[in-house]
């Protein structure tokens, strides 16, 4: 994907969630890291067309994410999302969580949707769980089902906002493995995570976001190996201490 962000701002009242964020990306997998409250989720929402910048410009793969509601809606439909938690409709089975958007949002026939759901559930090791409600599945299974649903329509970009931060270590590993498989299969991904080892392994490009700005961005080996910004050095020293 190609992404150009130019002095993006997003204000919530007096809070500048993004404060002049500029970034150039030419990568398959972009990973956003940085301290809590730095602006990762806000930037991801803008990238997905779920929210609008207060000022500045953002263009991804030739689409300018501006104020035209029809264009934004079309952009949202082209992409897939998974957040930290509460991704599934709680009153629908895993299978129906996948087929419903395919039918209602993407205009697939019920038979087609059923077939896609079957393949996705199988791919993500959820064959035995298709008829379960989210509350009847483990957190890891729910996130895998959420990934299955996000992937089902064949998204141009998969946007993942801390998809494992609500999971225990074993389930985290399960979900990270799936994301790595998707990346290896060529899926374009923008991911925010606090899992630094994973960030380093899966990223083609890493961007460090703090106080609504990009502190540095580049190849994972460079950002993790020789961070240039003093802030990044301190941040990484802190979060990598026990890894
Ligand atoms: N809807 C909102 N209303 C008010 N303030 C918000 C809103 N969303 C985000 N903010 C503020 O914007 C700043 C950036 O938040 P954001 O959620 O983007 O950070 P983050 O990097 O995703 O943090 P975390 O790692 O904790 O998820 C924070 O100061 C946050 O409190
Ligand atoms: Mg966040």
C-alpha cells in the first residue's frame, strides 16, 4: 500500500489526538507502536475512513480520505477492521457474524456468503465453532472469528487496532500467528500493537507515534536496532526490558 499523511490533526475538544502527523508509507505491513494515548487508534480510524481529520490530508492507494460521505463509505467497504474487543455481534453465531455483512454490505447471495463463511471458519480453525454465539467462545476464538469476518469480503487493507491486548498469552500467540499467516499470504495490513517482538517480526515498516506525531519510521531493524529519536530509545528500553 501507498500512504501519504500530511500534517494531519484531529482535535477532541482541547485534546490534540493527532498534532501534525506526517508519514509516507510504501509497504505491505505497516505497524504502529508508541505509548498509550499517543494517537495510534485515532490514526487507524482515519485510515479506515471511520473518522475525519480536523485538518491536513490523508491519501491511501490513490484515494483521498476527505469529506465526501459516499467516497468514505465506499472506502470503508473496501477494507476490514478488527479492534481490541467487542468485534462480533453478540446475538449472532460466529457463522452469521460472517455471512450477515457479506449479504447486507457486500451484496453477496446467501449461498455465496455461506460458502465464504465455511472457508473462512475452516481457514482459521473454527469449523467446530460456527454455530456458537460469541459468549460461548474463548477470547482467542472470538478474535479469530473477528479476523475471519474482517477477511471474508477480501479487504484491500486490514486494519487491526491492538487485536490481542485483551487476550492471555496463549490466545495472543494464536491470533498473532494468524495475522502473520495473512501477512505472508500478501494481505496488506495496518496494525497497532504493544507486542514489540511481533511488531518487529511482521512489519515491513514501523512508525513510532507519540503525542500525535510520528517520531520516526522505517524498517523494523532500523527502528528497533538503532532508534534515532531519544524518545524512541527510552520507550523501547522501557517496553523491551522484560522481553
Ligand atoms: N473520542 C475521544 N474523545 C476525546 N478524546 C479522545 C477520543 N479519542 C481519543 N482521545 C484522546 O486522544 C489521544 C490519543 O488517543 P488514541 O486512542 O488515539 O491513543 P492510542 O495511541 O491508541 O493509545 P492506546 O495505546 O492506549 O490505545 C488521547 O489523549 C485520548 O485521550
Ligand atoms: Mg489505541
